C-alpha cells in the first residue's frame, strides 16, 4: 500500500510521542492491545490507522486525539521527506543537543548565503 503524506505525518507524530515517553514499539503495542509490527507500520506511514486503533494508541500514550493532531496547521503536501527524517532524528536527542544542531544549521546557511553572494 502506498504511503500517503498524512499517514506519514501521523506515523512520525506517533513515533515522536512514543520515543519522548521512552516506550519501545513493543511496549506501546502491549499497552494499546495491538501488534508491534502494526505499530511499526503505522509509524512508517505504511498503514492507514482506523479511528478505533488511533483511540487505543492515544490512550496507551496518555494523550488526547487533540494533542496528537496539534500539527494540523502543517500542510501535508508541503512536508518534504527530509524534514520528516530530521524531525525523527531530532526527537532522539536532548534539548541541549537540538539547540547545538540548530546553531550549526544557522552557521551553514549563513556560509551558503555568503558563498552565493561572492560567486554572483
């Protein structure tokens, strides 16, 4: 089944919240009475989640559906795959490291802008 942008965004959001809570896919599957393989498929955007399953998973994560969908201002068609990958990687590091990575990105973008100006 092809991945849709919305399924990928929901999956990334579920993964981010799960990891933030320190749960493995297996632990979340146990808490939500689902299969670990299914949790993995949801997180990769390979499966379209049903409302009933989404209710089970959000209850297991102790979050509301509203909290899960707080990203709703994002236009799924405008989300680049690399942004989703960056988000997934950044969830795994602490806030101090995220701030350091952000500074590095700013420096790299400034360097690129300066280089482009000199060439033109």
